[in-house]
C-alpha cells in the first residue's frame, strides 16, 4: 500500500518537527514517574489558571461596573477548573 502525496508530506513534517518514533524498548526508559511528572507539568497549568483569572477580572473592569457581577460566577468556574486539574 502506498501513501498519497499528502500523507507523505504529513509524515515528513511530523518527523521533522517531532523526530522519529522511539522504539518500544527505549520508550519505557523515557517515562517520568507520576510524582516527577506532576511536579514538572502541573506548574504550567496552575500558572495558566492564575493568569486567566487576572485577565478575566481586567476585562470585566474595562467592561464597566455592570460586568463586574460576572466576576463571582466566573471565579467559581475557574476554581472548579483548578479543582479538576488538581484531582486529575
């Protein structure tokens, strides 16, 4: 079975950006433990949630005093998102 021109182009771009796939034997040694992965990857998500809250309030302040009524429901939604992120 031959790949179409488009599929070959996609494979080429993916290999160029990401690299060749790891062999199964090597892949098992490349994994992070759950504790290390949590420490490394969760800080980015937590900072994004904190940044989103600040930006949300900035937009609501610029929109005017009537829009500030949305700050509590949106803050609760972000708190729920942060809780889901922590549990996962």
